[in-house]
């Protein structure tokens, strides 16, 4: 038996923090993840982001009282006490600064979505991680939804020639465009399409967005984001011999349980199931989509 990993958490302004703590702590939970326990946490919070400011106190008290987590005064104090770090701050704007403060401790770090809200900061996190030998993973939970994993693995109809994904796309001013909820559908798109998008074009109305990406091999992938009506996630995967819908809700296992299993395996091995090169391209895809939302023109991801 290997001992449980001591986990530190940075950013208690998101329900992800309490969802992970519950899955790790509750041995009676149907999808209990037994490999670690959260021992210390730094609340953080962004004063100019209402969904951060209004929730940080409640989630902090829940972790302290319900799960016995020690609440500390800094990211550094969190990193000192733990084996691995869950960087959960809901505000992608603060991730680079928080990562800078803990990178010298050389602990594996999971950075929750969005990794950052611009590609330059994403590249700097990757540079710092590589320079200091720090394993880093970032992902939306939708990538590991059981229905998504099943559809990605089922290649009976041949290789993927295109994918259409959809989901809710609420807008938040501090997390521009697709960086808030749109990132979930983009993560699904990359789960099926992989690296290699070269240009993005976006169309937008008050209620919907449609983003079209062209891959270097000629494949096309789309993301439809909705702010009214249907707020479910899903996709259609097109393969050489046929197309099939993706039932994101095919299994009652919570997305966060599937994601947390992947995170804990990453903490043990130092090997992320999502390459940082793909994480960077996802951030650049969203950044380019946001540029296209404003200009109405195609935007290249590189050059």
C-alpha cells in the first residue's frame, strides 16, 4: 500500500475545491478517490470578480469545518506542507502569479481551467515549469466525462475527420469570451481532434456563438456555445465510415470524479494525460476565437 498524498489547495473560490475535497475524504462516496487528502489550503479570491469574491468565504469555511483542512496565509505556506498542489483559483488571470510563487517548491501542480486567459501567460507557465522541472497538468473535467472517453476510444468507424461540439457559453467580463464556460466545449473538441489547428473564425449573436477551426491536415472542427435554451453538453464525431453522437451524460459518474482520478495518477507519476503543448494550443484557440468574435475575420493561431 502506498501512503496517501498530502495535497495543498490554492484558490477556494470555486465549487471544484469542495467537490474534490468530498471525493477525496468521503470513503462512502460511490466514486471516492482514495489516493490523497487535502491538508492545507490558501483561500485567494479576486475582489473584482463577483463569482470569486462572493463564494470564497463559504467554500473556505466548508473546507475548514467539514473536511478539517488547515487554512493558511499564502500559496508558499500551502506548497511547503504538501506533496502536490491543486491550483483551483476560479480566475485564470491569477494563475501565472500564483504559479510563480510555488514553482520553486518543485511539487506537481494541477491548474484548473482556464489555464490562463492569454497565450503569452500560458507560455510563461510552461517555461517556468520546464526550467524548474515541475510537472504540470491542466484540463476541463469534460475531457474525461465517461461518454467523451468512450467516443474517443471507439475507432471502429475509422479515424476522425471532423468534430462538432456544443455546450453552454455564459460570458464573464474578467474571463473573456470562451475562457469561462466555452472552454469546456473547446476541451472536448481537442480531445477528439488533437493538436494542429491553424485558423479560427467566430460568428456571434446575443444568444449564441459558433466557432470554426481549420486544422493543418484539412479537417474542420466546430464549437457552438449557447446562452439561452439548451444548456447541455454534447458532440458529433465524424469518422471516415460514419458519424456518431456523443452522449456526455452516458454514465452517472461525475465529471469531477473522472478528472480527479486522472489528477491523482498524474501526481503519482509526474506524467500528464494532456500535453502542455495541447494546453497552450487550447488557450491560443480561445484567444483567436475571441479576436474573431470582435473582428468577424479569420484569425491564425500562429504567425
